[in-house]
């Protein structure tokens, strides 16, 4: 059987639906994708799905979006990969631009401020849940706990140490996998395997389709197309606005973020947080608010970069005085384009080589060390966010925020409530508090 047995129209319909309903962060999105394409539709076998997932975990950038792109590419070639990956992020981009506009237009009103004041501690709890979830999967040995602890301290010292943390983790993983292989044996940890009966259309033994085979011309064409897709917008911004333009700076920054941020969406956030605040594109408070908005929209969590771009462009008026809204929209698109362009390249260029080496596990050691380091990186983000939410500068501890965060954490971890549900309850609580303060106070 080949991918020709999977109607392109059916795949297109599903990618649209996934892009509009993919809430719940990377783990939830990968589980949702697995349930649909492996269990229900049987488009791809369990083994090939997990092999693709392991490849995407090794790559920098958002693994859920990369996995969607990979499956679309495996089924229907470059066209399928581009459409699947784009539809996974496009609805979120449009929704986030609209929500950010509303946030900037009405965010200073008492009721909206109260809603965000209640949502912020929920965001802290969400990140704490991510630390718990990633840590329980990744820290299976005291050595890995040490790696996570050192990563936390290093990130708290300076966010600029992030690339060094990753480089050291890779070296530790390579050496460790040879010296103490039992510690660095790794595992995907995202999706529990299911007992699927019946043959998948793209099964374990299905021959690699022609478009997924290694050819020099195909690799050259992919590299050349990606370079053009990167150089043209950068060149246009450079020539029209000058090399010192904030849009050029933003394009370079998010390109770097896409290449350096291993470990999924939560690993990207600390790097973007520190970079955006240092560049003056957003304040720490706005970054927490933006993450709250990102958690409430479908698509990958790293679409949070669209919020960062919009806020930076709106406040900086990158296109000139009086262009706040246009600058915001353009900056949001720039941030999104340069964040996701490398992800498409990694899949379309690397996919044929992955298909040719389905039974190799050479990346297990470095991946295990990277995952341990990511636990520390995400924990540092939780601590920074917690400080901004619970202990604002010049103020005492916000007891109400601490109580909301504890309640949200219990709901997420103990009772396994969904992220959207907990955020909705937080927003409702904030609305009640805002109305009470408005009409009673």
C-alpha cells in the first residue's frame, strides 16, 4: 500500500480541523494526532509514528508542528507537508493577532485587568505542571536531576546561557551514553502506545514512497528554496527600513530562537522571554499575559511569538509614527515566519534521511541529557514568572494570586483538568472580582 490510498481531500479536511481544535499544548496535540492518524484512520503505523516523533524531538523548535508537517509530507509529499504544517499554525496566528489587538485596546480597563490578574497565577500553575510532566518523564536517574538543577541555576543567572546549556547537555549525553548507557537510554515519553489491530495504509513494511527517497537534487532544491524564503524578507526589510530596524532585529532573533531552542515549546519560552524583555519589545507583565493568551488558542504554544511581535511592533511603531496597528500586524507575521521557517526546512530536508534510517537510535543519549536540561530551563521560567506574579516590584506577596495558583495546580495535576478549562475558571473568577470591585468598591 502507498500514500496514494489516502485521499488528499480527506487529509486537507483533517489538517484544517486539527488547526482549529488543537488545544492543550504539545503533549495534548501529539496525543490527539496519534489518536486520529494511527488509531482511528490508520493512515500511518504506530512504529512509523513514534519514529517520526523521536526525530522531531531531536530537532530544535516545536515538535508538534514538526510532527504534523512530517506526516503530511510522508503522505503527500512537499505539498502535503507545507499544507499540514501551515494549517496547524494559521488559525492560531489570526486568532492571536485579534486577541492581542483587544488586549492592547482594552487591557487597561478595570475588568480586563482583573481577568488577567486572575489568569496570571493560573499560567504559573500551567508551567509548574509542565515541569512536573516533563520531569516525571525525563528525570529517571540522580545524574539527570543534577543536570536539571545546574540548568535551572544557569538560566536564573542569565538567559543568554541557554545555547551553552544545550551544548553542554549534548556533550554530556554523548559521553554518558558510552560510559553509563543505562542512565542515558532515553525514550519518547509523549504517547502511550496503543494496541491497534489491522494494517495501516503506511505500515511498518510499506516501501518508502518516491517523494521520500534521498536524492541530491531534492536536497539542493529544499536548501535553495529555504534560503530564498529567508533572504528575501530579510533583504526587503533591510533595504526598505535599514539594518538597524527593529523588524530586521526581530527577524534575526526569531531565526536564532528557532535554531537554538531544543526541547519543544516550553524550552523556547525562556529564551524568547529574556530576549524580548531585553530588546524592549514587551515587559515581563505583558509576557505573562501573552502566554495566557497563547494557552487559550489552538495551535502550538510557541505561537506566543506572534503576541511578542505584535506588542513590540505596536509599541515601537517599527514602520513609522502613527503605524501602531500596522506595525503590530507586520511584526507578528515576521516573528511567526522566521520562527517556523526552519521547522519546515528540517522536515523537508531531513525527512528522507529519517525514512532511510528507521531502526537507528543514535540520538538517544544526547536527547536524554537535553530533556533533563530542559526541565531546569522550564523551571527557571516558572520561577521568574512566579516572582513577577506573586511578588511584584515594590509590593508585598500577593496572597490571592498564590491561592489561585495553588488551586489551579491542584486542578491540573491532581484532578487532571484541561488547560482550557482551568484558564476559563480563572477568567471567570477574575471577571467576578472585577465586577465586584467596580460596582462595590
